């Protein structure tokens, strides 16, 4: 739990990286503020319009001021957090997860015969807005991003099952 934090680096296990705008990315970081970044990472809580001068490689599933550091009894529960897991073909359950994601990409996005070799699933579960913000009384949000690659093509899937922040 925390505010404006970055995950440790996550390295694609397929050995070839994640292709993002024609550049191979080998270091992925997750921010508490609804961002996925590459390289050194980026944890700003203040959204900016794309593109901007800092020229950061970012994926912004829901870029806002999220704070999971609140103490129990406030807007924080044991069901609040940011969770991620990477899957490769050699991982336990890796084949099953990658086959399911590959089917989703083929059926909903790319068609063809896409077969994933690596995926990163990131879930922001029941995350509250920053307690000092104007949105502190809003409901919690749940959303998920799936980064998937076959080392040639890469896709990002977004899932938004529960975002009830009407002021965003």
C-alpha cells in the first residue's frame, strides 16, 4: 500500500521483450496512479495530455491520483490493492492463461493466428482516490490491463468492470 509508488522492474520472460511503438521494451513498471511505464518508470498523479515534452513511454489505463496507503477503517480494506502477475509459456498455468488471452486477442482485436508468448496482467482492485483530493468521497475503482506479446506483435487489453468516479 502507498501513494505515488512504482513497482520493481518487471522483465518479460520470453527473452525478446514487449514491442511498444516499434521499440523493444525490457523493463516495465506499474504505478499506483493507474499507469504502466517503461524504462525508469513514471509515477505522477497528475494526468497530462499525450504527447508531451517528457517523451515517456506510457500506457494509461486510468491515470488519476490513487492512494492505497489509507489505514483500515477509512477508505481502505483488505480487498484494496494493486496486483500483477506475468505469464510465460514455461510457467505453471502459463499455457492456459496465454491461450485464453491469445483467443481474446484473435477474437476481439487482431484476428489471424496470434499466439502469445508472454503476458502481464495488472489489476487495480477497489482502489480509492487520494484522501486529500476533491474526489476522496468517491467510490473505489477496479480496472485491469493485460499486456500481451508474441515478441513480434504486442497488444494491450483494458477492462473496466467498476469505475464509479463521476467527477473523473
